[in-house]
C-alpha cells in the first residue's frame, strides 16, 4: 500500500532544494507526498535573495485539510519562514492523531547566509522538538538551537544530547562543514552512532532537504531509525556523486535514483 508523507516546506523556484526537492525524493522512494507551502523564495543555485512567507491564515487552513483526509505516515518539516508558521505547525502536530514520525530539518539560514526564519521563529523552533522523532541540524543550526558553538565531533555529541534534552527523540547533527573529513553524529535513545563521510569536489544545493526527506520516506515505509538514516545518507551520496554543476551549488536531483534500481542504495 502506498504510504503518504506530508511535506511542510518553502518553495525553491530553481527546483534544487525546498519543497521541489522534497517531492522528487519522496517520489523516488515510492512515497506519495501531500504538501503545505510555508514561503515563496527568490533563489537559484547561487543563493537566496528573498523570502516571502505565505499568508498565515491560508497556511493554517491548508494544514487543517491534512488532519482528516489521507492517512499520513510521516511528516517532513523544512524552512518555515516565520514564527507564525512555527506556531501553526505546533498546533497542527498537537492535533494530528496518531502522530506519525516527524523529521525536522531546522532550516534557519541558507548557505549564502540569508535568513529563512525570523529571529522570533528560532526561539519558537525549539517548541517543536518534543513532537519530533528526529531533528537534523547542521553545525550552525545545532549551535543556534543549543546556544553553543558546535565545531567538532565532541561538540556535535553534546549538541545532540542537548536537543534530546529539549524533547527530540533523536538528533542527527550533520558535520559537512567540519574542517576535516565530514562526519554525521546521531544521538538517540540507544546511544550514539557516527558515520564518516567523503569530501566531494563541489558545493551542493539542497543536500539537507534531500537527506531529511529520504529519512522521512524511510520512516513512512516502516524502517527503523538507524536503517532510515543509513539508507538516507547512502541515497544522498549517490545523488551527490551524479550532481550537475550549477552556476553556484551543484544540482543533485536532476534525475533522482528510483527505488528498485540497482543503484538505489
């Protein structure tokens, strides 16, 4: 039976990140996606130029539609755009029963440094943590959520523990911006798990979106947390290996590897 996932994210007109990337990844994993758009962005592979959050009332009405229509097997949350939207998502998740696995990619700033969430929204973002199965911050986002600089593996572990202390069931702290070889750290109920990465030659557009969506798709299909994270990382690496250079970050999802292909994992 086809599983449904809800994507709550901003739209990226370049197609490389945000809602558009999430949809491609969900389709590649055989998961049907329903959506709630948080903001319209002006961006391409070279960077983010502007963000316009959707009207708050419209956003809340769209979320309300998903409370009693198709059964939702997972929720993936990306950029929320405004504190008002964070509050709307928290109210929606409080009302969603049963609550499926929720993956929160706490997008606060684009890689160019432009803000994707207003200052008040960052504080409110912490209020979502008790409702999520997994939060997937990069080093900067982990620092903003915990209030401490996160620059090495030991700090990544501490940040993951703090995020669990704030209510998240698990935290995957992504170390793609470490000064040495990249490493991701998962802190969860069973302890800590680390994955070593490989530094590839390009800068990339949309990797955080794709990874969170791949993990959410795995959870929607019934995978356990470790299995979903492991498969999601492998899927992202395959996409990065086949990336098409852009005028800025390389595009990783021109033709997402389809589930069932020998190259899927």
